[in-house]
């Protein structure tokens, strides 16, 4: 199954982002069933594996299931198995979809903890505090933060854009799922970046966030997606709050922007495609203010 997995990843028709997603999501499953043939994997193996991800939200489990489904469909095409063991398993999708927002007091506690970590002395905590707080305020995906270019960031810090209220906005172009993306932040994050620069290893890596473990084989190189993911766990654990995912932080920001401005602006802020951004925001990110709806209806009830 290992060789088939590599062939599955090497297909020329899939994008780099999709390839990394498959690798990240499926690698642990492949390691668990190392040496087996696809035809030996049963539905119970799939159900048991997905069920073991107790910390994951349903949308994340749905993504894992979709990755497994695609891999075994590939195996069927290659004649390695007759049926897809994922086909009849739970889809973890609600319809109409529910928008799960993290508890606001939990987010605030995590953000306060992240700022405190960044202002401390532990180099890893300084980096992690910056990553978490930047994700919460910018709404960027994990990979967009991971791909943040160091040279462009330094230029942005030296040349801020002036806002109408007199404040500064910093804009850095990065890459991600939708191609080019923008990471936006304000003066709040500037000292946090400088705290991180003071402990960042001297390295030729062109990316902002790097592996800081001196005895690791990838020391000084671009921080992995796994490394980015572990940040939220460490911050939330230290804050004493339930685990908050990066997707939940994006939903929270999208909902705040959509309520205060509109859905189109929220779509642009989250770097969604202009072709489908507002639809995606409505279906997956935006939780309308039900109280505001009730108030609006009540105002016209007797007119």
C-alpha cells in the first residue's frame, strides 16, 4: 500500500496544496497499516481509525474521510481492490450545515495566553504565541502562515500602509489553497514579530516561521504543517480552554466581519476566490446574528 500511496501523491493532475493535504491527512493511516494491501483494509478499520480522532471536529473528520475515499477510489482504478471500504461510512456532514463558532471567552483567554507566551523567554513559546495570535486576527489558513515570506514581511514592516483612522496596516503577500493570499495585521503584532526575530535561528530559510529545535533534522528549515497545527494545542492547553482549531478562528473572524460589514468583505478577508467567495462564506463560515434578526422582525411586526 505504501507504493500505491506514493503513486497516488505523484499524480500530475493534482495541485501542490492537494498533494500536501493528502500526505498530511493520510500518512498516519498508512503508517498504521504498513505492509498491508488495500484489499485487506475493511470498513471497520476505517470506522475505528476516524473514531480515534476524538479531538477533531466533524468537518475535520469529514475531510479525513474524503481523503481516504479518494485514495481507495484510486486503488480500485489500479485494480488493487474491488470495493471502497470508506464508501458507506459516516460522512460527518450536517445539512443544512451548522456553523460551529468557538466560545468567545475561550478565544480571548487563548489570545491573552498567546501574547503572554510571546512576551516570555522561551523561544518556542515566543514563536507559538505569535503564530496563534496572527491566525486569530488575520484569518489566514495554516499553510498561508507557513508560506509567509521573510523578505516581504520585513519590507511590509518598514513600509506600513496608512488607514483612514491614522493607524497602520501591514500587508504581506503569501500563497495558499486559493493561490496568492494576503496576510494583514496591525501595530498590535509588530512588537510580537520583533520578539520572535530576536530568538529566530540564523538560517537561509526564506520563510518567517522555522523549526527551532536544535537537535531536529529540520532545524532552521520551514516549519511543517504538523508544527503549525501543534501550536494551537500548546496555546489552548496553557490557557486551560477547549481546543480551538484554525478553522474555528477563521469562522469567528468571518462572522464578525460579515455582521459588521458584509459577506463579500468577509470573503476577501479570508482570501476566498471572487467567483465563489460569498457562497463559501455563507455555507461554511458565517453565523448570522439571530438576535439582530429577531430585533429586525419585531420592529416591523406592527407596521
